[in-house]
């Protein structure tokens, strides 16, 4: 017998979705704002027929059924339009009549996102709320003989170095000769804004961050630096005096470098540094990815590509025959482009092979630093499997790298820049200080900046995470003017300044009780403890319970 | 906090001069130890200026092992002034067999060696002996160097000095460094007792060095055999001095710039900015994070003192031509040289380095803002 209908495998009910929309008919004014604003079109106007019992006063008319139509909200239960829990519907609702709630059991959508043979891609983060960095405590509190300092009143020197520092024997000899060459070294703030490209971020977000960085430098005297990510740099910024606060990133797609090279003769200032991206924490061993949704005419112009095509960077640099050759060649080329005045350093994703890269870098007298991006790094777009399952935690990678440099006596020669999951649960200063005391010279942060400065609603439990398709409800990662106009660059700049100023206070509140103020406590591992014996042993810090 | 006292004099002085100064400053230390360094020796040891002197504490078994070891190297004893106390030690002081002060004669095979090679061998011998004694505690070696004696012991400085009979006439020196120890967060071991010594360089410090671990790691990773020990966080100050002055060949002013570099914006206004920035950057891991007062002595017998900006009560230097003293507290200086003109006392502030060279004519103050390299 023929069935009356077909239950397809991907037919889901709202109960199978990760987020359920709760809608209150009594409060709803049917204004339609929620359905208009929903980035994933997960809710739509519903027309419903309802039976009710009508009982009139008296006995003349018998009670009867009444059929009426009412309008309300329906949740779409298809994998392609699934609610991501961003909550924009409740933000725009004038009557608080609608909001998403997380389903009580694991959703079924995850089994159907591969429709068409394309695995899930998303933006965001690793979706693991656990953080080893959060568990590290600062246990060496100065008492009695070395009194703790006053974080509010004492003078602090919160600076770090970015650049290759030759051994003192060589560097001092060169510096004592008028014609001697000392590699460029920048004295900068130890917290940097990590690489988030123009393209991954919206123009308003990018502009806001740049304004904030300029303000921190020029008004507050904090030498904060920001990395462009792989996507080039707007031509006016390249030709402005603010370029000195910017780390230009070159990656395997070389996006934007045509524009950068053409701007070279007109540059008023050298950039702070050049970061060569070989890998990133969110999608280790995979190239950058800007999906077609976000490649509009502006992005296309800056990157030198046609509009509306996806831009997956190759996983490796095309010049790469071997890592040694690639690193050496690229570093040399970049140094030459700026007359050996700009530090050039590679960035890799956290990996067990980081030490091999480090040893290679150590032998290259020009390599200015090594940036390592741990598995908790966030991104604008990546394959779900890369983000969730690939990569190496940052803490042990940084510690191994630092101790390896100590073994070969080069801990001051190659600054380690750590990134990936710093502040993922909001503990920005504590996480950064822990990494510094494990051996990092500086820390890069991205996701925290998006959350604090742009109001990103993403979480470590798969909320929103649609940065990749340009539908960011806050306009942080969208290239659609209708969306990114929601974000005022002035607000972003203000928040960035707030973040750095408050970070500065918190870092002092960590350093002062440890008795540290005159130099950044790089490698001060005797101050660290953790309540996990295995982790303590692995990191070479104290086990405390 | 430890109390520090150093004195430099044209006329040889008894170590009791320094011990008495420590006693005056007793309020600030708990008598958990005393360390003495004597250099530019007078008395009976003056005649052996060029010969290495071994200072340490030995058991009888340790002496036998020492003799066997030195014989094998061809180092012969030339003179002994060992102290074998036969009274009951003061409370808290352990009974020891021998406080050794022994002058050696270089072996014939060392003739013709460069001064540098000889100094490396002296260091290697001291480290060897120290290692040999570490297992069974039969030897503790503090120095093996010409014209230098070191004595260290647990206990109250005055009581220990009386017990050891340090007031004996045969024992005198023109330069004396003394520390009364306030044991802090490290175990009581004599190797943690200041002053520390390496190849003619000695320093003693008060205050905690909170940047100790990264500094220690940096020094150890220099691959120099003498950069070892570190039972005290203050030992790094001696090794930083040795590294800066001897191995990098920089003047003493660089030591100040290494320990407490100028800030970046300050350097920008300094006439030697380029070189000083290279010093700061290349030796970043040696920046201290006090509060610390450092008093030290160079191989050329220059005494110096400096402190970092967190040292709220700086040490003081004063005296008169021919006799100058450096003290962590004013009362120590007053006790040692009461008849000086106090108007000429110097209290080095955060940018200063004060020093008295071997001519002992004046205290010189050098400031980090001054041109780099001016002799101090």
C-alpha cells in the first residue's frame, strides 16, 4: 500500500533543534520585528486556526465551537534555517514576547548539516567551555620580607619586546659601532589585538578597533598593537601615520599584498611588524577561509579578487619547498621590503612540532619572534571538525617552547607570542599573565575583543557562530551594510580603550602582590600553581590543593 | 631583611669592625647567619698576595679528601690559618671540625698559563670541591682565590665572631664585606649566605629578588660553569656582575643599567640611547625586581653600592679619605666611622651608583643619566 506521506530522514520537529523559540501570544504585538531581524530566517509569521468553546449567558443559546484565525510566530524546523540562539529576536522585541531557549537534549540537526555532502562550516570558537588557563593560580604572594606593591600607586613597566634580540655579546658590539646593525625591536604593550582580517570583520568593527588602538597610543601612551590578519589593509591606513601601530599579516593567499606593496613608496611610517601566518589555532593546518557571502566589492578591491567568490587560502605557502627554506626566504624578503627596519616573525598553530619550528627559527638570525596560536583560537570561518578537534593547547606548547629556549640559552632572543583561548571565559588578564609566566613575551587576543568591543553573542556552547556567512546579528563579521551599520565604530573604539585600560589595572593587580613591577614577569613559573597534579608536572609549576 | 656592611681602609682592619657594625644593626636581622669576605689582606696573609687561598668549612674526613685532591693537582699548602674552635658553640651554631683558611702554591705545570686560564682553573677547583662535599657535607667551600678569605656560619654575628676568635691579630684586611642574615623563605644553608663570590667579584644584597627564577634560568643557560648554586635568590646579583663586567667587558656603570634599566621614554632622552637600549634589550632577563640594595666589590678592589627604585630606605656611604664604609643602615656607618663629616654621606637613589676605588680618596656618585662609560 502506498504511504500517505513520506517521513524524510531530515524531517525534524522544533524539539530536535538546538534552540527553541518561546513566544508569548499575550505579549506579542505582531509588529514583525523579530521575523525581520532573525539572521537565519528561523522564525516566520504563522497563521493558525484555533477552536474555542463559546458559552453565552443564559440558556437561550447552547454552548458551541467557534473557529478563529490568529497570527503568531512559527519556528522553522529545517537544518538549513535552524535557530542559532543569537537572541536578536528578543533584542528587537518591544514587549519581551520572544526569546530562544536551549533544548533540553542534544539536538538532531548535527546529523543533518552534511546535506549535499558539505560538512558543517561555521565561525566562532571551539565550543569547549573548559580552560586550563582559568585553573592556573598565582600563588607566590609577597609577604613580610618583600612587601607586596600597591597596584594603584606604584610605577609599573608593562612593556615587552617584539623583535629579534641577538645575544648580548653580538648586539652590544654592533650597537657600539656607528655603522653597526641591530635588528629592529619594538617595545610594545604585552597584550595585542590578534589577526582578524578586513573581510572577516565588518568595516565598522575594523575601523572601530583601529580608532581605539590609535587612541590608546596617542592619548593614553599605551603602545598597543593590532594585527591585520590576512586580508590586506585599507589604502588610507597604509599611507597614514597610524600604520606604526599595525602588524601587517601575510598568509598563504597573499590577499591584499598587491595593495600593500603598491603603497610602500607612500608610507609615512613603517608598520610595527610583519606576521607571516603559517597556521592558526582555530583551523590548524588549514588555510584561511573567507566565504563568498562576505566578498563584496570593497573586500574584492582590497584583496584584489572578484566579487562573490569564496576565498580559501591554501594550507601552505606556495613558495614552500621546506619550512626552513620558506621561513628563511619569506623573512628575508619582508625584511628587504622595509629596508631591514621592520621585525618579521612567523605565526604557527599550536602543534607537537612547534619545537622543530622553534629550533629552525632559533637558527635564523633574522626571525623576530614566534607566535603560537593554540587550539582555542577563534575564527571567522572554518570547518567544524577543524575547529573542534584539531590543534594543540597553548599552555603546554608555550611552556615547552620557552623551556627549550632556556635550554639553548636563547630565551631572550626569540620572543614567544601566545594566543588561543585567552580570556575565553572572561578572565583576560589572569589568562594572559599565566601565559607570560609560563614563558610568553606577549599575548594576542581576538575573540575576547569581538565579545567585549562588538558585543558578539557567541559562546563556547555553540551559540550563534555564524560569522562565516556574513549574517552576524551585531554587525561584527558582516559585509552587508544593512547589518554592519548596526555597529557604531565610535562605540567599538570606546570599548577597546575600556578593555585595555581595565586589563592594565588587572595585570597590575596580579603583578603587584607577586612583588613585580619593573619588568614583565616572563617565565616567572615559581608564581604559578594548579590543582591538577598531571598538569602541574607537565607545565613545571606547583601542584596546589 | 638582611643587614649589610662594607668597609675599605688604607690600614688593615680587624673583621670585628664589620661585626660590630652588624651588631649595631641587629634590630634588622635575626642572627640566623653571618657572612664575611675579606680582601686586600693585611696581617700574616699579606705576604701571599698572589697565591690562592681556600676558604671553607671541613670535617676531618673532608680535610683528608681535600689533601688527596689537591695533591693530585700538584697544589701544595703554603700557609694555614685554620680555625679549630674548642669551646661550646653559641646557641644555634653547629659544631664544625675546621674553618679552613689555607694558602696554596701553584703547581709547576701552571707556569706559563694565561691569567685567564689560571682563573678558570681556580674556579673549576672550587666547584669540584663543592660538589665533592655536597653528598656527605664533609666540605663547604666559599672561595678559592688570591688575597681573599670568606667565613660563613649560622648564628648571631657577634657570638659567632667571639666563638671563632675573629679578633685575632693575624686576621685583618683593607676591604671587608659583612652580612647579618635574616633568613627568609629559603632553607638555612651556608651556601645561601652572603656575600657571594666568583672570580674576584663579590656582592651582598638585602631584599627579596622576585625575578629570581627567570634570572637564574638565564644565567644557568649562559653555559658558564660558575653560574651555579643559587640556594639564595641574591647569588644572581654576583653572577650578573661577573657576566656584565668580566664576560661582556662592560664597565661597572653597565651593571646599574642592566639591573635597573631606564624606561623606554627615558632612554629616548639619553645621549647614549642606542647603546643603552641594546644593553636593556639584550640583557632583559637580568632586570631585577627588588626592593634590593646591592653592595659589592670588584677585582680591582673598588667597592660600590646601588639600589632599585623600590628600595624605600636606601643604604648609605660615608667616611673620610683612607677610610670609607657602606652600610644598609645609617647606624652601622655611625658605629664604624663616628668621626666622619656626615655632610659628605651619600645615599644613592634609584638612578645612582656610588663607589670608592682602591685609592680611597673619595666617594664617587654616578647617575644613570650621565654619559655612559664615564669612570666612577
